[in-house]
C-alpha cells in the first residue's frame, strides 16, 4: 500500500514538472518569435507604406501585418510564426539574421521591396522552410551554402537581385525542390551537375544577366523528369544542346535564346529529334545563337501543341523548313536574320492560327504566295530584306486583322493593289526599295476606309514607307485625310506636281520625306512644313517659297498677260532681292532673339510654365535627405522614386529622379514632360512640377515631382491577404462598390487620355501596380514611362504568356494586347484590352499570370467558360461574403442587384478583351456604360433595409 501511494505521488510530481516544462518551452518559443520579428523591424531603415505600423508591443505579434501564426504542436494553446509575407511594400534596409530564429517558419516572402545587403546565413536554420521568395530586391553577395540545411525547401526564388558567385552545389540536397529561379542576377560559373539529384524540379530559370557556362549534357536535364519550364536565355552558354533534353516529357516551355549554342550540318541537331518526345511543348526559342545549316525535317515531329517557334538571328540556311507544315497550332513563327533561300511554299497559308510571321533578312526568292491571304488571324507579316519578285498579292486585302506589313527591300514590281489600303486594322505599311511603279495609288488616302480605320481602332500612329520605287503622277490631296499618319516617306520616286497643302493638316505627322522627285511649286507653310528638321524636300529643284529656314527662292509672281512683262522684270530685279534681304534680316533677328531667351532661361524647363512651382536640385536633395536610400520607394529602368516633404505647406510628394547615365533616360524625361505638362484630370496622378538643373558635380539633373498616393496601388490592395493588410493604408476587405468605383475612375482617366485632350495619348502599360489610390480610395492612373503622345511601335518580338520569360515585349505580360504581343503597333485598342484584363482581375482577384492559367487557358477564356451561369463560383470570395451579408440583412432583390452588377461588369471586361481590335469598345463607350452600371447598382441599393450601409467609393 505504501509503495503504491509513493508511486502515485511520484507520477503526480512528474506530470506537474512536465506541464511546467511545456509551459516554459511554449513561453520561450513565443518570446523568441516576438524578439526575432522586432529585430527584423529594427533592421528596416525605411517603411514608405507603413507596412510595419502595426508591429508594436500593444498587440500580439500574431496580429501584426504580414505575420501568420499556427498553434504550437502538443495542443498547449501557444502560437508560433509559420509565415511571413511582406511583398511589394517598398521596405528598405537589410534582412535581419534574427529571422533564422523563427524555427517553425514555412514560408518567407519578401519580394518586390528594396532590401539590400546579403542573404543571411542564419536562414539555414529554418528546417521547416518550404518557400523562400526574395525576388526583385537589391540583394548582393553569394547564395549562402547554409541553405542546404533547409531540408523542406520546395521553392527558391532569388531572381531580380545583384547576386554573384556560383549556383551552389548544395542545392542538390533538396530532394523536394520544385522551383529554382536565379534569373536577372550576375551569377557565373557552371551549372552544377549535382542538380541531377533533384528529380522533382518543375521550373528552372537562369535567364538574363547571368554568365553561366553550360557543361556537355548537364545532369539535371536528364533526370528532372517533372521539369516543364526552362529559361536559360541570355547567358554565356556554349556547346551543343544536349539530346537528353528529350527525356523531359513534361516540358512545355524552352528558352535558350541569346547564348552561343552550336549546331551545324554534321553535329548538334540531335536535340531536335529528341524533342519529339516532349509532347506538351508549346514554346521554344533558340534565337540569337550559332545554329548553322538546314533545319532538319524532324522539326515536323515536334508537339502539335507548339505555339511559338523562334529561330531568328542564327546562320540557318537551305529551303524553307518543310516540317513546319506539321505544326498546325503555331501562332508565332520567327526565322528572321538567317540565310534561308528558295521560294516560300504555298502550304504556309494553311497554318490558320498564325498571328505573327517574321521571315525578314533572308534570301527568299520567287513570288510572295497568295495563300498567305488565308491567314485570317494574321497581325504582323515581315518579309522585308529578301529577294522576292513579282507582284504584291491583291488578296492581302482579305487580311482584315493585319496591323503591320513590311515588304521593303525586295524586287517587287507593278502597282500596289488598292485592296491593301482597305485593310481596316492596318497601321504600318513599308514597301520601300522595290520596283513598284505606276501612278501613286490614290487609295492610300481613301476617305472611306481610313475613316473606318480611325474610328474602329482609334489609331494614333500609322506609317507609310513607299520610298525608292518608281511611282509617278501627283501626290493625292486625300493623304491629308489620314489624321493618324505619323511617318510618310515618298522619296526617290518620279512624283511630279505640287506638294498638297493638305499634308500640313496632319497634326500627328512627325517625319516627312519627299526628297528626290520632280515636285514643283510652292512649299506649304503649315503643320509639319514649319519644322525643317522633320522633313526632307531636297532633290526637287523647282520648289520655291516655304518657311524662311528652307532658304528657297521666293515663288515668282506669274505675269497675267503680255502687258505685265515689264512689271514682272521689275519684280525679278528689285522686289525679290529686297525680299531676300528682308528675309535674311528677319532670320538673323529671330536667331539672336531666341539665343538671348535661352540664356535667360538657363537650365529651367521651358515646357512647364509659371503655374508650376519652381524647385531646384538643392530643394529636392534636402527634401530626400540627399536622395537617401531610406527615402527610396521605387526604382525603374530610367529612374528612381523618392518620398519627400516639399513646399512651404509641407506637402508629401513622390520625386522621380531620372538616371541620365542610362541610355534613353533623357528621352524618357522629355517624353514624359510632353505627355504630362498639359494633362489635368482627377483620375491621373497629379504632377506638381519638374526640375531640370545641374548637381554639385556639374552633371545634368532632371526630376518630376508627383503628388504622393498614401494608399499604395491596386496590386497591393488585391493581393495582400487579410493578415498582411495594413489597416492604416489598405482595407482588409474590398467591397463591390469600391471595386466598381476604382474601375469607373480608371475608365474616366483613359477616356480623357484617348478622347478629351489635344492629342491622343496611349498609356501602353496599364496594370494594377500603375493604378494608385488616395485616402478616399479614388483611383489615379500613373506611370507614363511607356506612354506616347505619338506612339512608337512596340518591339517586334513575339508574345509569351509566361511572365518570367525573356522573350519579352514592351509592356507587361498578361496585360498587353495580342496584336501588340505579336509585334503590331500600339493603339488605344491595346489600352482597352489592358483595361479589360484589369477589370476581370479585380473581380476575380486572380492575376492573368496565375498558375491556374496554363495549357491554353487564360483569364479571358476562364471567364467566358463560366459566364454567366457559374460566375458566382469564380469571383473573389470577398464578393461572396458581400452576398452572404446581403442575404442575411436585406431582401433577395439586393442580392440579385449585386450579382447583376458583377455580370454587367464582367461582360464589359469580355468585350474589351476581344482578340480582334476592331471589335473592342472604345473608352468613351466603356466609361459611359460603367457609369450606367454604377448608377443602377446604387439605385438598387436603395432597397436596403434601414440601418444597413456599405462603404462606397466616389
């Protein structure tokens, strides 16, 4: 009995001790996590969006923004940090080593900030870590080898930094790794063969800026059977492409462009045979390498799902590859800048899904196949710099979606078919340096077709290149009706007669070349003819008059009858010399006057008048603490943006400082000034002033000052989870009314840019991160870095829907329109498409590059498939919560009103994203319809029961 009692007492003592030990351990875990997070905050030198404002002692650390906790194991009720997600908040400073003490951490996401310094080696203590995402910061140093200890790691994303050194061998120890991203760094050395041990790898990115060397047959290509995306573009890879790549049967995307990879007639093409095993392959680019010889026929054995084939800028030769006929789903084909010869096959016109074809800079001969007119989806066709002969097919007029046609520098002859100028989508025609002849085609200025062109597509830029041909006759006055024309080159033809004065009415015309023809008569003095640096008329000796800077003889006063001969002689001998002297005096006076003006103005910015407050370099340097990194809130290709307090009223501003040592920055500054100086709209980010000065070292200094937007951008609003959202800057719940208000604001801004100012302006890069929000949740469109008052053409590179690809276009993947992605001209229709994508995104809360959208599915198709009956299954769950609240507190009519509003908005989004630009709405119609939808929604909400409210925007 005594023994039993003693045993029971000992057991009770042991249990009490165990409970105390667990409690002590739990308290220790919580204390460690709190201290670790506090140290992380201490290492942040600048928090422009107050992302860490809630990180204080008055609240439990599990309620801090960006922190997610879970219950501690053992059921003791304690909580430990399992996720830390602070993305896109502009944090500057360093990553504290204290994060290595968060031993239960599973996900660490600090992407899209301005963090500097190295990656802490202490992160190697996080054995439960599954995701480490540090992309798009300014981290330096090497990848720490201690990360080998993170045995649970599944995704390592380090792209977009300044990391150096090698890809570490220790990564091979991570047998669960699925994603490796090192692109846009400065890594060097070999890709470790030991990566062969990672058989679970799905994504491998090393593209752009790195200088990696490819070993022969790297092991990871042979064994990573789950790999579906490889981007190793623009590195320093050499040797041949390993034939073992064919073992990657799940591969869908392969980008090896911009390297020094080899293949020639006898060796190096074996990989093409093996790629036939990759039955899911959709995109392949091997452009800008050292591939030589004919393309093997085995190219026809590639996956019939292949959409993009880009082999340009190599040394390929032989006839047009016959195997391409077996690739029915191609939408982009690039064989440009090679040495192909022979005739184009007629069967090329059977690849009905082709949207972009670039065969330029080869040696193709024969006639251009008329079968190409069967490519009903074709957007861009580049056949320039070949040896094509014969006539330009009149059937090309059937290409209703054709946007850009380049056939210059060939041997075409005959007349231009009038049907070409009836293509409704055409914006750029280049036919220079051929043997085209006949009367100048009057259809180029045909009022009917070109009015339709302008109305349907609202084209800002059109380009007509017809120089170096044999056109005769006169220049049609109807050319003056092409209000969208920006470049007109008719040089080196046989055109005669006068220069039509109507060309002076083309307000967007910025280049005019009429040189070396047989033109005669008076040169007009309006419009483009006032700018002697923008036009060429030399080689026409019988021209006269014009502006003084042309230094042409004054036009003679023609005698009315024979009795006036004496007067005419006096005019020639007296009046003309006097007029010339007076003209010369005026020119000298004007030059002296403006030279004096320039001295008075110094380095001030002439395009910003007195209504803009003047600021100096020293004002901005003082306000930003010497352009300190602690005030840096953003960085782009041409500029850095700083937060500052400026002016006597201590206004919070954003200062955009241009990096003038970067090529193109000066032009970007001037272009942005030209676009913004006269813009005034409540839904554009207000520009407050500009500064053009010199810094203390005597270097040019240029900056723009904008109003600061305290609630950040739409991207942050949509993708910060409720635990991440900062109550001081972004709401944790976005209501239907707020989303509706934001889209109405953006529509109003685009309507103003496209239709309501003195020159059509195209934004070119509309996306959530360029839509900024003020304190009242009013949306403002900003970032005009790609915008054009008179739009340049986009790069003619091919489309790629995977955002990490370096087969890129100007603009943002996922938001750019199909015609621009395929190399066509930018237009207001492209802005409408981007608007439609943003509209769908804000209601679905899904990015267009979401992992859901693969295998041919995109956000537009996803909505179409579920519209209208299943829309409630795909919209943002937050909107579903709105509906649940409505159903509990109000009538059924209120719930139906919300659903009707969502359906109406998504219908607008689908119409804006129509693949055919002609079929899209313009922003005037979009804005009008959105105002109507919002009005109907607000009227429907009048059925609310008393006492219920919903926050609304605007």
